[in-house]
C-alpha cells in the first residue's frame, strides 16, 4: 500500500482521513477545527521534516499550531529533527500507519488554539507571534540542543521549522523577545562563535606567543630531589621501568618521594621560544578564518520561558507592530473589507466608464528586521512611517495590510500614473526619513495598477509578493 | 682607665705584646691587613696597566654580541621583578634574555610575571607549581637558557648601568675563566644601623676580600646574588646542587673542573640586606651552616691527595676552614688564657684589643676607599663613622652566630632541615649524606 506523506486525524470520531489529493497547497481548504493532529510519515526523517516546515510556516494559527506527530518505523532516531514534532510514535510490528494511537495530551494544544480570541485566529505571519504561540500552546520552554548539523552549533527543535532561510535566526528572534520582556532567559551554555561567519565549529589551539606558530612541543619538567637536577623529561634516560638521572645516574623511583614533575612548558619548534602561556586561537571550520580566542564572540546560549507578558502577547498579538500603529493612525481595513470596496469601485467604473481609480501596492522589504534591530526605537520609526502615509494619502483613500510589511491602497478618482506618482513621493519621503534619522536605508517595492472589473485584489497582491 | 690601659701597652715588651695579643697580631692582622694590603698594592696598579686589555675585551664583546641569559629563580619575589626589569633595560649591554622561574609562589608573583611576559619585558617565565627549592628553580631556568653566559641574580637587586657588560669582560680576557662574581653592595644602607654596618662588612669581605682572593687564585665563592657563568660549564655539571649555600658549592665544582673563578669588583649590583639584627642573625645562621656542610663534608675530597688534587683548591678550602672554623676555637683558647694567666689585666686587654681591631678596620676601610677610587667610584666616606662598631659586630655578634651554627650543624646536621628547601628535598639530601 502506498503511504501518504500527510494524514489528518479528525477530532470528533478520531478517524484518520486519508486523501491522496491532500497537498500543502490545499491545506488552506481544510476545516482545521476538525483536525486533532497531523501524522507525518517519518520513514524518511528529512521528508517528514520538510513537511513539518511547510505546516509551521503556514500563516494560520489553526495550521501552524496544530499538533504534529512523526510516525517512525524504527526506534533508532538520531538528529534534532526528531525533536521538532510534538510527538514521535513508532509503528509496532506489522501495524499499519492508520492504526497509530495518538496521545491524548495533544488535545491540550488544540484546546489552546480554540481559546484564541476570535480576531486573532486569522492569518498572521509574524514570526515573533508564532514563536510565542508555539511556546504558549505547548506550555513549553524553548530548549536549545547542540547539533553538529547546524553551523552555529545549537538548534531549538520546536521553533526551527517556523523559520525559513531568509528569516532572522531563531537565536536573534528569541533574544529580541527577551529584550521585549516577552521571554525570560536561563543560561544553558556559553559558546564561542566565529566573528566572521557565526559558526560554532572552531578548532582551538595554542600557538607560540613569539611567532604565532602552532607547532608546539609540550615539555614536561622533572626535578630529581637528591641532586637538584631539573630538566625536560626526555633528557632522563629510561632504565627499565624507572627514569635515570643524567646528572647522578640514580634511578627515579617514586614520584613525590625522590622526584617531582614541577611543571610543563610549551616549546615552539619553529622559533624555540619557551613559555607556559600559549596564545589560544580558533580556526573556523566554516570560513577558515583564524581568530584569537579573546576576540571570538562569546555568547550565552539560553533556554527561554514565556513571561506573563509573553503569554498575553501570544494570545492578543504584539501591539507595537507597524500594522497596529497604522491601524490607529489611518483607518486600516481588513483585507476582506478592502476587497469588497475594491469590487464596488471596479463595478462603478465599469458601469459609468467616466473615471478611473488605481490600486497601489507597497512593500517594505525587511520591515520586521527593523523591529529586531531597533527594539523599542522601532515604534518611533513606525509612527513616523505612518505619518508619511497620512500626508500622502487622501481622505478618500482606503488602505489595508496584506501582512506585516505589505500594504494595498485603493485610490479612487486617480489615474494609474498619478498613483505611481504618489507612490514615488511616498518612497522619497521614506528614504529621506531613514537616511536622515536612522543612518540606514529601507528597500521599497511598489506597483500601481488601474482598477478594472477583472481585478482580483488577492491575486494581484499574491503575484506582487511572488514576483 | 683608657689612660691606664695605654700605659700598660707602652710598658709591654715585644714578646709580651705578642703573648697578650697573639690572636690579633699573629692571625687577624697578618691575614686581613698585611696580606690584603700587599695584594692590593700589587693588584690596583696592575689593573690600571691592564686598562688596554679591558678596552680590547669590551670591543670584542660588542663585536661578538654574545647572548646573556639573566636568570632569576625565586619564591614570592614577583613584586621586585618590575624594578629588576627596569634596571636591566637600562643596561649598556642590551643583548640579554630574562628568564624568571617562580618556585611555587603563593602570592601574586605569577600574575605579575605573566603580565610582564605578555608585554615582552620577561622573555621566558616559568612557574613551577610544585616547589622544588632554589637549585631546582635555577636549573629550570638553565634548561631553557639560550645565552652563552648565564647571569644569576637575585630579584631583590638592581644593577649599575654597565654591570652586565663589565661582568663578562673576564671571560673574554681569559678563556680559562669559568665563572665571575659580581660586586654585591648594600642598597638599603640608609635604612638602619644594621644595614650601615653590613655595608662596611660587604665592602671588606666582598669588594676587598674577594678581589684579593681572586687575585691570588683562591676565590672560593661566587655570590648567588650576582654572578656570571659559562653556560657550557653549567651544563656539563648539570647545574646547581641542592642548597643551602649552593653558590659556594657550584663554585667549587667549577674549580675542580680546572676553571678559574674570579671576582670583578667593577661590576656592581646592589641588594637589600636584613635591616634588623634578628633577621640578620637568621640569614647568617643559614649561611654559616652551609659552610660546614659543603666545605667539610661534601667537598672533603679537595683536602686529600688525589688525581685531581690542586694546591690552590686545597688552600681555598683550607683557608676557609682555618679562618672560619679553627679560628673560632682560638677565641676559646684565648679566653681561657686570659682567665688563667692574666685575669688582673682583663679590662686592659679588652680595651686594647678593641683599639687594635678598630685600627685594623680603619685600615681596611682605607683599602676599600683606595679600591673605589681606582675603580672611579665614589668612596663611602660617610660610613667611617660606623667603624668603631665593627669589632663588636664581627668580633662578637657574627662570631656568636657562627659558633652556634657550627655546633648545631656538626651535632645535628641541622641544615638538612632548612626552611629554604622543601622538606622532601632535605630528607633525600640527608639520607644520601650529601
Ligand atoms: Zn615560535
Ligand atoms: Zn639526580
Ligand atoms: Zn567563520
């Protein structure tokens, strides 16, 4: 029988629903309220993990928060990926995939999702919120795990699937959330990182303080009590099982009784320099750079627990986000309302044919990173940014947020060219704001199009996002 | 009283004078005034005539630029090292490496020295976690020394600007020279009476005494506080033996190998001496015990005829034994002589003996002044005030300590339980009858 990579277990009858046609694209159409958990065939862990990533990166909390179970065909599980799912079940004997019994504890997660306030159940793409919610719904802490597969040496298995390669790192996001008092940190380990590439895979070695060579001999000193002779152990002759002192020809029998080893020193084979101090350097396995140990980035690797503020934010979202500020400054409509307006406007134009309206789309690339980089100062930027929107938009313009960094503006009685003009003014002002006040730039992508009866707002936004 | 004593003295015949004051006239005056005076009268003009040879040696030194390894073994001496580094940096001869060995210090020595090493002010710092004694620490330094010459110096000292340069000249002037003693002087003489008196003592016994012994080829000690050695010789004898008195020990070994041991009064190093009489007594007790141990027990072969017998080595040891140990006994004899035969004149004898010894010390002080002048150094005029104290210092104080030390050493072999050596090392040394 051909196994399906994805299996949904329904809540009410606890019966699995196998659909060969269930693809990740059709996840949107699933009635998630009915789904108790997702079973992923983990016969091949990398495929299962790839599926988990797709689920966790979905924008709906109904999907990305849903319990996921790896179904393994062996007890031997190695690699942190196994810890990224909520549970791992092993098929017993000739048990079939569909017969796997799902643990009841997972229902706790579903209950948490059900308790989410109504307005928060919609799509949200905020990484930070996702992280908070994953931790809150599982009543879990973010525990780091050392791994050789990740170049920075640590991974947070539960959270890693949420992040795509382009996103900010898990560690930075957790650090930011800690800064915002949403998480509290407990030291797990301290680790050195390459300052050039962030890699934790470093080869530490002592080098000669005089010439930097790493070709060092470790010289062990031996002190013979009776004659006072003290020298490199290699200068003592071996006589049976004891060393023989070259000065007095006596046997060195018992350490501490007739001889001692007072110290060891490093002797450079290149320049002969002798020292007990070595300059410790680290060579990075990833980028091959050699850095003095004292200049390495020494970071605290923490485990993170939700604070009460964080728990609150998991439920109600983060209020310092641009969309929240924009919502206060300009009447921000939901996407559904916006679509409705756009449809009415398109119909009006088609009917009278006298005027033209435009749909403007703006995307601030990396707006979420500003939040991470600037912390509390971000709010100030976002307020300024909202001010710019306000001066350029007219009373009659309607605005919506597709996600955290992409906005659509419906401009009635405006030609496509004029809309483009307004967008370029917006762009100029934003550029000015950033270069003058924050010493950095912000990439803006923009597009203006005429409102016609063929216009499908959502498709247009989707196309713009994926172009 | 003094007048009476003077009258008593005037009325003595020559034989009576000798009979009453034989220890002074027959022994001390001959040995320390006449002998030294005669030798100095020969040495000082000769040194002047050798000026050209010294200049040539100096030129040779600066063209060859041999590396010197300055080694500083010690325990809990880190606080002195920065100053020592300073005086080394001011040396006229810059081709040296500084090796500091920390013999299991329990103070901030490792931190201080590591910092200096990091800043390139110490070339090599080695910390022996397990304390092994001064000999072991010096041998550790020797193990890693690269220089052609080894200069052994106490951390608690500073050198004249030309000291390193000058101490090397004897090696270049005579290929048979195996080690050279530097002139150790008292740095802290202004600190106390005891220090003032030690300053006179050092100038007598080291500057004048060792120069004379060196000139006669009889020098038996190169001070551990400041001495230079050829590294090849030190390596051949595998370095220092277990102390105390390891300076004297190694010098004798070098002599036995047939090398010359010389004193160079122009190479000056200042050291801090004990400022209280109690501390001084402890120091001298330690030194004196080692005399017996090394001269009498360990190196007694020098006194017996053998293949490697050398008259000069014999005289060196014999002189030391005679003037230190046997002459200690002469005072006992003298004491009984006075009590038995001339108890009526005790007061006169004491006053006159004191007078003679003050005179002898004055003459010796004049010798040191002459020497300093001929070395173009400032004579220590001010210290003449302390000369009247010298007979009491050397005749009573030091003699008592010495006698006590000899008795203890001969009876109990006390120096094996020396707090300058870890007990483990001392135990082994005792068992091996070293
Ligand atoms: Zn080197
Ligand atoms: Zn030995
Ligand atoms: Zn790197």
